[in-house]
C-alpha cells in the first residue's frame, strides 16, 4: 500500500468520469470538514484507490479495479463531486 495525496486521483477520475476534480470543493459527510479533493489522503493498492478525510479518516471515495476490466466507483463520504473539463 502506498500513501499519496488527492492529486493521485486525477488521472483515474478523468478516465472514469471524464473530468478533473482535484481542485473541486468537497465536504466530508462524516465530520463536515471542507476542502479540495486534491488535499485528501489516498491509499493506493493493487486493487485501486481509497481516499480518506484528513479530519476524521472517514472513507470519502473509492475506485476499485476488478480483474474483469470493470471499475467500481463509490463516494461513501461525499454527496457531490464537481468536475471540470466536461
Ligand atoms: Zn471527515
């Protein structure tokens, strides 16, 4: 597992969602902390990426790559994610 910042999400989110979200304002559903997606803590594994809140360590976003080529995108800690560049 590798520990990264939220900018590590840029490439994969652009592939999956078609836009850049690293400078997007976000609000953690767990603790209410506000910031930019690029400032979150990202854990990278062979299976994918998990973004966690710097304030409470709650899971904000997951992007898991399955062996069959599908990707599973979830936002358990975010209600919205503004995208730039669509
Ligand atoms: Zn939080």
